[in-house]
C-alpha cells in the first residue's frame, strides 16, 4: 500500500470515492475541513491520499483501493519513474508465477526482506526476458523499491482474482516509461486483428499450423500470443523500444506457457537481431510513415529482393524484411496503412510482389479500428515464392466492412474474411466475385502503369449485377429499414418524459460489486480462456448438451458463445464454442447481466454496452472478454443493476487506461436503493437499452440501403421510380 506521502489529483479522488469530478470540486469549496493541497499547482493541486481517505471515510464514502491506480500514482511521483517501471516488469512474471499464497507473504514482509525475496524471484525469470541493453545487468531491488514491489504485487493479485492475466499491470509499467521516453508508434494491435492475422498466416502457409513465427516489430506481443494460440511453438520478437521488448517477453511467457520465446530489443531494419533465422511465418504491424528507417545506409541490402524501397516507403521495406525471414512456401501477414497500396514511389516493388506471386491477398479493414487513425487499414497476405511459377495467377481483394454488412447472417470481420479466403484458396482461377465485397484480379490486370492494390478499386469494378436481383435486394432492405424505424419510434414512445431530480443532483450511498458479492446479493463470473479458431474456420464442435443453467432449469442447449460484439450490437449468439471449453465454460441464465471487460473509450462520459440475458440467451456459453453478474432477484433488479454498472462515470472510475479501458468489475458501484425503487429505474434502463439497439439497427440498415441503392443506380441495375420528378 502507498504511504501517506502518496499524492493524488482531484480526478483520482473522484475515482476513489466513486463520484464525479464536479462533486470533488464542490467538496473543496463547501467543506472547510477538506484536506488542503500539499503539492502541485493552483490549477492542478495534489493531495495526500491518506488524509483524503480519512475525510471520505468520515462521510460514509468507502474509498476503495484500486491497485492499478495506486501503482500509477507511485510511478508518476518517482524521480525516475520510467526507468523504475522497466526494472519492475520482470517482477510481474515472478508475481504471476508465485501464486496467491506467496504474494500474500510478500505483502507482509519488511522492506529489506521483500526486496531480497523479489530479487531472488526475478533472477529465476530473467532467462525468459532479454536484457534491453547489451550491458544491462540483473534486476536487483533495494529496500527503497519495497513500496513499488508491494504495489505491483497487489495489482497482479487483483487482476488474477478477477480473471485477468497480469496484462494490465504490464500496461501500467510500460506506459510509464513510454511516456517518459516520448516514444511514438507504440499502439496496441486492435482486437480481433491478432486472431484474424494468425488465422490468415496459417491459411496462406503451405503448412496448416506454422510452428516458428517472427514479429520484427512486436510491441506488447499480442500478434505472437495469437500465433501461439493458433499452434506456434517457437516465438521470436524484436522491438525498437527496450521496454516494449521486455514487456512482450514477459507477456508471452504468461500467455504462451510452454512455447519457446525469444524477444530482443533493437531496430529490426538497421540491426536485425535474427539475421540467420528462417521461420514458417511472420506477423507484423510495422511503424507507419517512418522517413528515417535507414534508406541510405541500407541501399544495397540483400533483403530488397523485390526492389529497393524509396525513402517514403518504409512499409515496403518491412514487407521485404518479413519475406526475407520466411522459408519458401511460408507466409507473412502485415497490418498496413493504405498509402503503400497506391503510392507512385512504391509501384516497382508492388509490381514485383504481384509478378512473382508473393502477394496473395489484400484485405481492407473497417474504419475506426484503432484509436490513433481513422483511415481504413489493410492486411497484406504474402507467401515467400518458391522456384516454381505460382499456381495462382491472381490476387484476392476483400472489403471486410462490406463483407460484414452483406453477410446473410450477423458475423464478425474475421469470419467474413476467412470465408472468402477459403473459397479463393480452393480454386483461385474459378473464384466467383461477390459484387462490392471480394474479387480475384488476374496479374495482367494489375500490372499497369499504377499497380494500384487498393481493394475498394477492384471489388467495385468488373462485376455484373442482375437488375431483378438488385431490385429484390433494394426492396428487402427498404422493408427491413421501415420495420426498424417503427421499432425505434415505439422504443422512443415507451421511454416517456424524464422528470428533473430537483434543485441538486440526487446523491445516494453506494456499494461496490465486491461488497455485494461478499454479502451474497450478487455472484460474478468470467469465462475460462477459449480456444481460438483453427486456420480453416472454427474448431470442431458438438451439436449441443443437456445442462443445468443458473436458473436451475435443465434443457438442451446448442453450444453457442455470447461474445462482446453480441452484447454491443444486441445480436444473438451465433459462434459455436470449441469442444475443449464445454466442461469449464459458464452457462448464461436469464436475468444475468453481461458487460465487456475491455472497451474503447470513444464516447466521452457515455455508458458502455451491457445486456440483460433473456430466455433466448439461456444456456449460451459466456464468451471471452465478458463479465457476468448474477443477482439475487429478491434483492437486486437486473435492469437497474445493468444500467448503473454500465454508466460511463462508474466504468471510468473502475477502469485502467485512457482510450482502451480495462474494467475492474469488483470496483463498480451500485446505489443502495429499495427493490421497488430499483424497479422504477430498471424499467427506464430497459427502455433505453431497447432504444439503443433499435437505433443501432436502424442506422445500420439505413447505411446498407443507401450504399446499395446508390451503387445500383450508378451502375444501371436500378432505375428511378416511375412518375414525375419532384421539384
């Protein structure tokens, strides 16, 4: 625990108390006994956390300790927080592997004894963590590090107790040093791309499951972890930021237990840490727009088998670096910005990639996948050419956003993309184009003066639309949109007019989820780790099972997973779960509340998605990255509970991160209200949920109808309605 010298900001006080920042400001103005600032500035004062907690406790506010927040506070105030954070990363691995009993013992040790035991524990784990610098020695901690060691131990213990892996602790430590170093380009690969990229790598390779995989710009190691889940047993990584290399090594040791891992620090293009390594596949999300990648000093490098990249095309240098490490027949999948697909300076390299058959597919991803750019990123799927001419004489282009929108049933981008890849891989020369979605373009049509590889240019050209089919599709979309609009209007009408709370915002006493769980009013669950898709779709699944759900009813259920995307969109479970998970998986019961554990914070103070399970959800499996809350119906109304648990301010007070939020569900707060009052709130929260789902569906259908009809009118497949033109 932090000492009394630990200082906190007003924003951190609001998270401690579970109130808004405005409430803290009111306390400062209205209460003379509110603790006086002991640091900071007039515009951003800092307060002693011990005094703040005592003040809050005296007014009935339970100041719950957020271990991750405490850790960040300590790192921020340290004189060399970033360097200290990096040294603590191996201790995260030691704490995870130590077990709950050992972590409890460490927390109670005197400073000197804790430092000594932590140093000994880390010395046994450093073999898995490459030193960030050639002359770096072992991480040995002194008594002055005891406070931070306790904070890391508490953070890891809290994560593991709530179903985490230690990743949030690693994030807090790595982010501290990245902030100090002002490192750029350190972005997480957005979910579900690691899974999709690993599946495409297995699909494009001539081996069904690549066992040796390299990521030369590995960041936190998420792509290598996905490769391990897909079957890789040897993982090699390199990153230019030493803290990222160290973080990835620890993360892989945790997430890919049993695999051989090697992670090095350094610039992969200028100082390749694995110059003689040949692997089955490469996964990589390289830096974008780097003009100082070593163009002049690497002009005669042997890796440029497809042409010397220009200074403006660092991404094409990474493509060739990846292929240089792959054995003939092996694959590579890279996450790329759109410019390398059409830049004039990269035309010669693109032409050679196409001519030799190295480029197998380009997938344009939906927009808004990442927090650092709004452009539509692309996946380049490549295969190291063998001496024989390529069997396929075409490149597959897929628009993943269109594939999802036009799928006959609700689906996720990975499944939609893999469906088209599988159809193409079986018979490249006979692949039937899907208008506006996917098309295989012959080499000869690509090798023009531009060699433009932008998917949208190709999937929307050269396709034939039957007018009668276009008219039927347009009518169907119009009818579905009209129905969705009626549902939206009905939801809005049922909501009614809200009443003001009075002169001041209503305040109430609250309890945390942890408090409610201890009191027996609530039980919480997370799913066991799920096996991922195989390279050719889903793992084999059984058709169903007779089970007893949380309600006590016994019935036959299909083994479908409710996933975070289903919760966000209001869709029904559609993806089967692998057989390996059926015995340990949590079954959903009607009345359960489902909330994602990780969300993208793009809505300011708005709520995060939640779902109250109904009878159709009964018996479905709890999918990954979801938290399930099962209330005692005699004490808690489920819609009341879901509405308050998912409230924006509540979530952000219990979350770690700034744009990507990892929610500590135990820290979420719920007002203590009589059941009758809960039901009043619950009724409105239910109407708001229905309004959100109806609005989302109507917006999706409006976009689909508009896009389809615009395209059909422009291509001559549809004509304007009969009758006089409107003025």
